[in-house]
C-alpha cells in the first residue's frame, strides 16, 4: 500500500498583556509519504465439539519519507519582532509482527464457558534525518541557529494474557469474571549531532540538549466482574474492574542517568448499561462508565525536552490522577411499512483533574 499526505496550516493569535498585546502568526506545511507491505495468516481448529482454537498472525514492512516546514512571527510592537523558521526531513523504515491465539471451551450446555487469549506484538522503527531552524530576535540578541543530524531507533515488545470465565445463574442471568495482564517493554534511542563550528562539514559533536535514550517498562493488570441479566424486553449489565499498574522509565544521556522514575497505581472502573426493546421496532439504550486515569510517566518527567529554539516541553511531577464520568443515551424507532425512521443519541462527559 502507498500513501501520501500533504497538510498546510496557518494560524493567527493575540495575547493580551499588561506590557502590550502580543501578536503571532504561524504557518506550517508537511508532506508524508509511506509505503507498506502487509500479509497475514488466519487459522481455526476444532479438536472436539466444545473446543475452538483460533490463531492469527500478521506481518508489516514499511518505509517513510517526511518533510515539514514551519514559519513563525511574534511581536509586541511592530519594531520588536521575533521570527523563526525551520525545516525537518526524515527517512525511515521498520516492521511489525503481531500474533494472536484464543482458546475457548464450553463446559456445559447451560452457558458455562472459559477462554484464554494470548497476544504478542513486536515493532521496530528506525529513521535518519536533518533538523535546521533559524530564530531571529529583536534588538541586539544573537540569532539562534540549530543545524543537526538525527538518528532515532524505536523498539516495542509487548505481551498480553487474558482469561475469562462465564457462569450461568439460572436461565436469565450470567456472571463473568475476567483477568488480563499486559507487559510492554519499549526503548527510544535518539542520537543528535551538530557541527563543531560553522566551518566544519562533519556532524560529529553530540548535542546534549536533544540527545536522549528512553527506556519504558509497563505492567498493566485488569480484574473485572460483570453481572448480566437478559429478559424478553430488556437486558442490563453491572460491572466493576480494578486496574493495578506498574511503570518504570529511565532517561539517560550516554552513561549518565538523567531520570529514573517508578510508579505504582490502582485505577477503578465501574460501569452500568441498560437496553430496553418494547417491540421489534423500538430500542432504547443508556450506559454509564467511570474510570480513573493516572498521568503517563512521560507527563511526570521533569526533564526538559527541547523541540526547537522556540519550543520546549517538560513534565509536572505533581500531576494528580483524573476521574472521568461518561454517559451515553440512544433511542431508535422505525416503521418499515411507511419507511419512517427516527434515531436520537446523546452523550455527556465530565472529568475531574483532567
């Protein structure tokens, strides 16, 4: 498969300050080309009547060519202008491998089932590129020039194991117990070189402000319990899950450790949904889910990541977990004789400490 994307944007903004309003104008454009080759294998096997085994494997190879430009002008007064422009180019290639197998077995004719699912994913991406930017300041401030060669290697290796058990409770009720554990190990090696001076042709000096090696290790677990009732005209599910997680991130520059962060958190996720079908032509559905979410370990990192001379990013170690409430409603009514159809839907979300 081949794809090419082109994007061009322009924005203007005004910031109201006591020292004078600041105006800024940004323009950017980018072209992204990507070629990929994909193929996969699927297989299903029934060694006996109550047992089903399904496997799937997929492989993907890709290469990319990306180019982007950025121009910015910012000023408080017409004679106090800060301008910047940058050009980024990169070429890369990589591959991904995904393997999936699930084993399901019916334990009786009343609906008691058990299933086991295994997932494995491996992804690797390498890229090389150039980064050039010029920032010009007002007054006698020295212009800032960034002229770099970059080499980035990304690798992610992850495993997931899921186990589900369904126990029937009479004719209309079921209880489901589920457990899963996911381990993801990733590393990002970013080597950035600059010239020794403007007369040098070789990019041989490590640019310590931009060079970073990042190693992440994440273990996420999910323990869920769901109760489901199915009646003639309605059904509902009440569920609750506990999600313990552990994450570790190490940021290095050469042999020096810049940061070494560890985090243990427990998230909670209740859920309720209800479906009502008074007749074959009418359906009503409402659901609620609540979930806690911890900040990503990169958001907690206090290490400053320099994007360009006019853009820096750093984390906040004091970020709190957020709690999100989600409500969704859906109503549908149809009349096939008159070809009349009505559908209404709506949703609401409120998040604390987003």
